[in-house]
C-alpha cells in the first residue's frame, strides 16, 4: 500500500502543528515585574500626577529670578519703589543734590582681629548699598582705607564703587577745611546734633570693638582738636541695650534723616528689633525736666527699706519715707 500523503491544505495537519508547539519557538511570555521596576513605575505615576504643581513652582522660580534684576529703593515720601539695577548706575554722587559729606574713618585696623575687620567690611558694603538706594545719595568717603580692609573690599568690587576712597587720614583729605568744621560722631560726646550742615564734614569711626575701647573716638576728637557730637537718640528713643550703634546703622540713620528731616522716623525705621527701641513719651521728658529744675526748691525723698534687726521680730518690713536735705542746705 502506498503511504497516504497529507496535503498542505488539509486542516487536520494545521491543527496538529499548532498543538505540537515546543518551547524553542519565538513566542515571548510576560514576566512579573521586579520590586525595583514596581518602584520606578510608582515614581513615574506620582511624577505625572504632580506635574501641574511642579510647573507652577517653576514659573514662580522664574519670576523670582526676574525680580533679582530689580532693586528696592525709597523715594522722598518713604514709599518703596522697584527699579532696575541698571538704573542705579545713573544714581551717582556727582549728580546728587545732596552735598552732605560723610566719612568712614578706617584707621583702627590695628585694634581689631581678622574677624572684626571682616565684619567692618560687611558694614561698609551695607553703607554703600544704602547710599545707592536713596534718591539723593550722600557724598560718601572712606579714609585710611588700606591693608586688610582694602583687600577685603576689593573682593566686593571696590574698584567699581561710586565713592571717594583714600589711603590717607581724613585730616589730610580735608586739609583745606577748618578743624572746627570737621565733626566726629561719637556716642560719648556731650553735644547733641540738631541739624546737618553741608559745609561741614561728619566722620564715623570705622571700628568693631564690642565696647572694648571706650571713649576712643571721643578722645581722638579732643586730641585732633576737632568738633564732636552724637545723634539725639535719647530725645526720641529709649533703648534697653547700650546706645552704641554699628557703622552701617549710623550711616543709614543719616541717610533716612536727609530724606524725611525727622529724627524719630529715622531712628524707628533703621534700628533693628533686637535693640528693643521704644518711643520716648514727651510728657515723661517734660516732667523729668521740671523735676530737675525744682531740685533746689524741694527736698528729694528717698524710700529706704527698714530691716528687722531683731531675729525675734516677725513683723513684715515697711517702706518709710525719709526727708534728705540737699548739700549746702
């Protein structure tokens, strides 16, 4: 008998071949995801869900970077205005209507360590920035600026500053001005300044001493036979801490006063909160002055606490008013 040959068109042969599929075929079976792949998939899904929030943050970041090109300055009315930093280059001392001369005396480098010199340089940069941001800049001088102070300031772009920088002393810089017209601003002076004079030169001591060198600038003014005065802080502001201010705080107070012509506004807007500055009540000042004027007429009264000398006495202490006669009475 002849063997039967199945044709290719026979459906039985197709079904047989489909059933006889072995493992060596090219069919790929889906494998379960690993733990790392599951974590990646979850992170991707979370990222897609937070895409809107991320886009919003990116827009805010771009706006913030754009605002970096603007600087905030105050006009004559005390209102804050944003201007382009490029426009600050036009705000020069030569074009300013304010001719008040303020000098920072940097001749105290030998009395400071490197950290204090670095702090002084930061305060000087604050002074320069404050002067650039007022409508009418002061005539800003720095004298005896040399050695480490100058090296640190050059890293802050001193060469591009709109300021008068001198290596020599302020007495040599202003040798053509009478000594009585050179005023050293020191908190130890008994004289209170009432108004600034454009014909005079006002000197601020560039010193960070943490109150180690008391009366230094005051004695220096006496030695050089120049005038001296202090800001009228006590008239308008009561401070719980010491009334000694930093270089940039004094400079910023002067800048503010030249704009508003009001000492109270200049102090309140400049002094930091850590100074705990409070406004002085005029009624208290008047009563203090009246009491001081009537000291000769009235005898002062002191309250003395009576202590129990006897151990057996159990009564409470009492406050007794004792009349004390003034000297020469």
